[in-house]
C-alpha cells in the first residue's frame, strides 16, 4: 500500500526551479496552491527535505506557510531536517517550529546523529522533543536501526554550490577561489560530518555512469590512483564524481549509543528510509532489506533494547495512528488485514553492508488487505496493494 506526501522540494522546484534565494510572497502563494491541490488529490501531508537542494534555500517561514495549508486540511508534516550533524539541535527546533506555527503534527524523520563530535546529542534532541510535547506540540520521531546513512554524494558539498545543477557546479569549480571553498567544505564534511573523520567511511552504493564503482570507498578509489587516502584527495575524487552526475553513497558516521537511545524513546517509530530494490543491483544500504527484522531480532530478542511487543507497536499501530489510518495497524475485528506472521525465535536480518541483497529470515506469511502475498515463505504473485488517500481527498 502507498500513502504519499507532497514534497516541499518538488513544489518549490515547480515554482522556482533550484534558485538559491528566499521565495517572494507571490511564490509562496503559488506553493500554497500546489499544496492544497496535493491534499485534495490524496496526499497525507507535507514532507520537507531542508538539507537538500532546493529545500535548503527556503526560509523556515516558507515551510511554515505551506504547512499551514496541509494542517488546515488535516495533514501532517514530516521532515528530513536541515542539519543532522553540528547544527542538529537547530534542525530539531526548526522541525518543531514548523509543526507549532503551521498548526499540524510534525515528525523528525529517520532521526540520527551524524559525526563523531556530535555523538551523544540524542540526549538533547530527545529532551527538545519531549519539552515540545509537554508544551502541546504534536511531535514524533522515526528511525532506522543502523550506524550508517545513505544519500547522494551531493551531501558532501555545500548546498550553495549545487544550485542550478551540474553545469552551474562546473562553472563554479572553474573559478580557483570558488573551487577552494567547495573543496574545503567537502574536506570538512569528510572529517566532521558524514565521513566521520576517514574517507573509508564514504562508500559508493551505485553510480549510473560507472557501475564498477559500487562498493568502493573514497579511500579505495584514492589508493587505486596510487594516492594517499587523505580527505583532500578524497575531496578531489568526490568532485569528479559529482561532475559526472553523482552517485548514491553510504556514510558510516553514527553511534550505536544514539541509535539505541532514540529507539527506546516511546514516541519513536521504525521506518526503513529505503526503497524496493532490484535484487543484485548495486551495493545498497542493507536497510532496504533488513530494517524491521533487525529491530525484532537484534534490538528486541538479542539486546533487549525493546520488548517484542513494543517493537511491534513501533512498526504497526503507532505509525498507522500517526498517519490517521484508523482501520489499520492492529489485529482486531473490523480492521483491514495487513498481517505478518513471523517466528520471534528466528526472525533476523541477513543483509549486510558487504552483501546487502539478502532477504530477512523468520517470516513465513504476509497478507496485504487480507490477501496472502507470501505463503510458507514463497511469493504468491498476488498484488493486492492499493493507493491510500489522505484526509482531504476529493475523488
């Protein structure tokens, strides 16, 4: 089943392209109109990716004004925050502000603490969330159970350098002063942000222009050129990659202590932040295959971070309730039968960072809308999934 949100980045790009500037009043009004139409078309709310281009160029007030439309029609706001590293506390505050001033529920999505210097700040982020809830702001969290994130190699670049696309980036890099600034920022992000201090922590997952790069780190690529795997050499390689269109990468820069602390928080849900992969294609993050089984097997059964019951709640009734799906998420007479039958003693994620294309073990049956799609461990070929429509949907 698909329940979809309207993306702020998509809306902004429709009105403004990838221009690095604040929106005018007239442009915000156009974006509000697109948000309203999306809600009437069935969206469940607004998603913001304020770390990414072009959302990063927007002022908080722009997101608030668009969120007001979603909120007035019963929607939710879910945010990939503007910063998940050194300025993560500001990112959480902004997410809370959008919910409070926009008048709608708000969610910190795939919450994590990036960069060694920032490890442990989940104590403060959770304190901010709890204080906001006590103040009446409906704020919640979701998370995936891994110590690595995954996004494009553009995450290593200052956002201002990416405005206008690859051609504009190439023009900026042609200027010695501008190139030096961009490279310095990439080096800093390798040292203090997503690289966690070492180019070996940035591993390419898929590259459309050269599939052979999949599974290789920036350190590996430097050594293949007979270069020392320094952040400076890695930055030069990252620049070359981005000028060819960029790659999807995995960034090993998260502390296990933060993962467990965020997971224990009662208002944290489990979400993969992943997609449906073609098996054997590239070397993707194992979250695409193992997220939910990993929580049940590792964090509930083996480590006792959660009880089995609470782990299930964080995957089912809690997110269903959050999205306003009142007829899903519980096993109860009259509810839609979205069901998973698994063995608590054997359920396990088998996907790894080196071998990610591995299905989870311990699940025998799955029903979607009451129809079996997995029976005795075998796919049935049935396709009963459907599009779910949000609170303002007008047929």
